[in-house]
C-alpha cells in the first residue's frame, strides 16, 4: 500500500517536475538517524551528519538527538511499534542483547554486502567487534562511539608520597591511598556507587581478571545464563573498596551530593578516580591551573594475568521495514563513518577512541597522540588490546542488563550504608538479577541469541 | 395539562453525551484496558508477540520484597508530605485571612510554588539540600555527617518530602484561603464580641466551617502524592539510596521504560490504581462523616 502510494507520489513528482521543466537533479533520499548523545557530543554528531550530507548529493541523513541512551531506545521502540522507526539508530552497549532478539533490525554486514561495500571486519579491534558481534562473529551493528575505563591519577599528589608511576595492582593502590591520607590528602580516591558505575567497578574489573559476570560465557551461549558475581574475585574487590571507604581513604562523590567524581578529580579535591577515557577531554578542559595528572590502565590484583578491558559506548543499528533507497543511504552513511578520516574527526572532537586498527594507525601517523591534550588516550587502546578476548572478556550479553545495573547500584548503596554485609549484598544482587534474567527468558520463549 | 421539558427520545441525550464519552474512552478506558491486557500477558518490547500468563505478573510482583518496600515508602511519603503540606498551608492561610500587615503579598507569593514544574523545583532542592555544596553543607560543617542523602535512606526520603510539600503548600493555600474568606465575617465578629480569642474562634468557628475544603484537599493531596512525586524522585534521588525512595510510581517507570518490562509495569500500575481507589473509598467512607457541608 505504502509502496503504491509512494509510487504515485514519485510519479506525480516526476510529472510535475517535467511539467515545470526543472533541471533534472534528483531530490536526495532522506533517512533518519536517532542518537542518544547530548550537549557538546550532540553538536559533534550534527557536524558529522553535515559532513556526510556535504560529501555527496544522493542522500541526506536527518540526525536527531533523543537526549540519552535510555530515551533513544524507548523512543525507537515506541516508533517501531507505530511503524515510524528511524533507519539508523544508536543503541548502547548493554542494549545489544535486547536488539538481537527484537527481530527489528537489518544485519549490518548483510546491508553493506547488498549495497556493494566491502568492509574488512578484521580491521576492528577484536575487543570492540566481539562485543557487538554474534557468537558466530557476524556484525549485526556497527561500533560507533567507543571507550573503555581508565584510572586517572594526580601526579602532584603521588609525587608527595614519592611515587612517579601509577599503581599497577590493587595492593599498591591500598598502600598509596594510605600514604596519601597520611600526607594530608582528605580524599585520596573518589568513587560513586550508582547504576552507572557497574561499568568500571564490576564489568571492567571482571574482564581484566578474566572473571565471569554470568554463566554461559556472560550470556553469549544462551538466555538461561545466570549471574555469578557473588562467588568471583569481585567479592574481594568490593570488600577492599568498603574497607578503604570505612578508613576514609575513599570518598563517595556524585552529582546529587554536590560534586561528581570527575569534577572532584579535575579540581584536585580527590587524587584518584576510575572513569571512561571519554572524560579525558573534560578533565583537561576543567582542571585546576597547572595540575599535573595522567591516565593509566585499571589496576589488577597481584598475580593476575591481565586481560583486555571491555568496550563501552554504543553501536549503530539499521532497523527493518525501510525502503531500498533508504537502505542504500544508510549503507553509504555507515561506510562514511567507517572511514579513518572520520575516525580522526570523531576522536579529536570527542574523547572516544577509534574502533578500527586502520583508524588508530591513521591517527598515530598524524601525530594525534603526541600532542598535549590528546596524549594519554592511547592507553585506552592498550587496555582494550591487552590480550586476545577470551570467552568471558569479549563482552556481556544479558537481557535487560540496565535493570541489573540498577540492582548493582541498589546493593552497593546498601553495602556502603552498612545495611548488609558485602556477601549478603552481592547474594541479593545475584538473586534479584537472576529474576530479571529469568523474566527476560520467559518473554522470548523458544528464541535463541544469534 | 402538565408540561415537561423532556426529550422525546433517549438517543438525543446519548448524542449530547457522546463527545464527552469519546474523550473519556480514548484517554482513560482504552489505555486502562490496554494496561489490564498487558498485565495479563508477557509483552515483547518490540512488539514481536506476547504470551498469556494470567495472573503470573501480579503473583511475581506481590512475592517481591522490593515491591512491598516500595509500597511502604509510598505510604510513608504520602502520609508525611500530605500532613506537612496541609498543616503549613492551613496555618499560612489562617494568618493571611486575619489581614496581617502585608497579607496581600503573601497571597500572591504563596501561590507561586504550585506553578513550578516538579523537575525544575527538584533541581533547585537538589542544590539546596546537597550535603557538600548547598545550604546543608553549612549544617554538615557544624555537625559532620549529619546530612547524607547519598547513603542514608531517611535523609533522602526527607529531601523528597520537603520538595513535594513545598510545592503543595502553595496549592493547598489557595483553597484554604478561599474557604476562610467564604466564612461570613459576622460570625467571627460576633464570637469576638462574646470575648473568644483567636485560637478559640479558629477551633470553634472557622475549622468546622472549612472541613469540606480540608476533606477535598486530603483526597487530592494523597492521590497526587502517589502520582505527582515522579518528577521529584527522578531528579533528586532516582529511587535511591538502596531503594529507600523507590516510590510505586517511580518503580513503574524504571521497570517499564528503563527495564523494558512492559507487562510487569502494567501490572504495577493496575495495583497502584486499585490502591488509590481503595484509599479514596476509605476516606469517603470514614472521614467524610465528620465533614459538615452547609
């Protein structure tokens, strides 16, 4: 029906244009791209879209920010149910399992093949590609904005306790925090314990130590995966964090309390934080005059064989139910984003890292990582490529993981407020998380992850 | 012959009611019916299909300790914030009604808070009550660790109660003031001439005469504290710490929209609806008896 309608419209437009004897320049095909970034980052995306539109005359991408990742997914679902979905949508890392079972997408690799683009998928950093690929390695979506967690440390403060290097093990961190406290620093380290910090505290930690978050290889091998963070090294980690918090070595910093941890670090209030490489630019722009700081890979416990850290961020999904012309446009757009030159533009203007080896090499050869504001960001690539991804460190593929993260925040708050012991809190996290996973499995009876 | 102004056919009456009925159907019965249907099924978020599960959604919710915690939190919130908002508004309105100096000013100023959108006022209160940066930072400096809504559930609950009450004081004030001004002056003056003081006049004359307004506001405040609290919770605490402020309406939002569990959220909203209906019936049944309509 719509095809017939569109056909009529095209015919009418054609007749009209010949009637008016307009020069034969076809209108560009328009398609929608919804994304979840806001503020500065949204402006960079808008520029990216403009660059794409200026680079050719056949397609025009209309880019719309939906405010944040959650809203983007919610609005896309609502639009999809009403048949008004965008052609391309940005979905955050933990929405991957939900997308894979939705049946609402067109596989990215197939789309590119159909439209004659040759993408070398082995060019993607394996740590990034595996997170978004199926268990068989097919790319259903395109990695877009990617980051990983790093440790930010204040060089001036560490110099006071006679250190010129960032601590590499959690044992060293414990000793250094104590020394910083003794040297008169009121807040040696800042953390926050909401749903958002599940990423650096639980997910990255587990990957680096090759510890599972859930059975079935973190969910890659089936919807019947269940959490098991209450019996891995993570228990030890939370116990240590709590111990340091009780000793006044760690302070909780969040926006609700007045200052988030990135601000606390940039102003020199706190000396150590764990956060995304995406904050590298923010710290640089907002730091206290003359403060010396650097980034390092997240520490591991002594005697651990370090594995790759996990990618964070989002990927681009192409949704089903669109016209061939729109798919052609979407393919051209994805190809444009895949280009190393776009990677340089994207990483320069945001804190995100390049997702392909060729993009990284192109940026290195341009001297991107030698200069002051961007120096240090290569540590993120080192962390992501520290090892070949194992069955466990390739990612997390759990349904409704947003709710599990919320549960993480809830239980961490209960632990830090002394309402429950560390083990009790993590047991509850597993119990409630499993209920969420079970519900997800029941919602998709008989379906399996691709 | 008796003359009556009636319509010959009942269909005409229906016809007049149709626009209103259509509105109610479209915006109330249809969504509510949809919610009931969803609550009895397991909905795939992307609309790929659903499975009939009967009352399973309700069973799993009611077996969940977190949900009961959420109901308790909502009750505490509703009770305290309604009490605060009504008592403060009543006192302010009584004072304004006495024509104290500058009462015209209070009359205008006290109405403003109700005009502020919940998220905006929540942002303001988040700053005022921030333990490290705002007004409470001063208090914390005198008594370190006194105020910590980031980890202490009671403090967080107090924050959202303060913000909500502050908004509804303005709303209640308008109604109370109107009620006070509707009381004939002669009654008050007569009592004054008989020698009764301000407090006595309030309890014996004004208070009994405004009970219909008090009852009306009680019903509205309790209902709104279950529903209108969403924006405040979302901005100020996001349900934390450790679910201490995870009110029912916020849990519906986070389970449904963040967690994409549409069926569970639908079942929760049915329960919330039944709870509000039950509370309202209780109020009409037991409290309205004490109300004197003129």
